[in-house]
C-alpha cells in the first residue's frame, strides 16, 4: 500500500511540476501581429464585386512581414464589401518596426478609390518578468493621431467617369491651336483679297 501511495504522490508531483513549468514556456513564445482591414463600397457598385488590392510595405525590407511578401511588400486582395486581416507577422527580436498600409487604385473609371494611407508601428520589448517578448501595436491614419483598431477604405461608385486629375499638366496643344488660328486668319484674308480683286476686275471690264 505504501508503494502505491508513494507512486500516486510521485505522479501528482510530476503533474504539478509540468503545470507550473507550462506558463513559462508559453510566455516565452514569439509575439505575432495581424492587422485587420475593412473595405466599404458606396454608390452604384457593379453586380460582380470588384477586387480591391490593399498593400502593406515595410520601411525596411528586413522587417518581419506576412508569408508571401516580396522585397518588404505584401498585397492582399479583398472582394467588394469585406473585412479581412493581413497574415500574422512574428517577431524574434526587440525593436521598433514601422510599415505603411494603403490601397492600390483600380482601373474602374466610375470608382473613386480611397487614397488613405495608414502608418503601423510595432514596438517589441522584453517582458518585465523575463518570460519572453511582448508587442505593442499602434495603427494611425496619415491625417490623424488617434490610434485605430483597423485600416478602413471607402470606395465610391458614381454614374459618370471619375476625373483622375483635376489639374492636368499643360502640353504643347495650346501652341498648335494658336498656329491653326493664325493659318485660318491668313486663309480668310487671302479669300477677302481675292474677292476684292475679282470685283475690281469686273468693274474695269464693264
């Protein structure tokens, strides 16, 4: 009986030891960050939802990025009104990691694509209890300093083409117009002179 008791006690102590050690192992895990993105569509949207491309770019290509990124850039496709998150990014070293998030304008001339730019800062530090790393996330828009829970883009559809540039650069077309106007004036003047000469000739002949 004593042997059985000691055996049970030993097993119980082993279980308690493992349970006590487990939290430190979990706390020593690598922190990961996944940024949510929301796309809203307004106006006369097409019957087949358009696919929008949202891009995340690291300030330094060596920063942690979602799997599948190329040269510090990751593009995520969102269809119509949707809510998605970028794949998670894992951090192995303390530091401050910065990114930008923006939407790539599509080709639909009836859509005004949201040009908002978001700035993401991930601050990775050592946990105070020495158990591993912790990550603090700060997402802000370019126009405000308020921390945001998600990056949101609102795309608006209209019934007429959206002007891409309200102040297009000037070209050499104006000089061509002036040249054509000058040639037209010369032609009109030539016709007037020709009519006057013809009238004078008729008068002399009569």
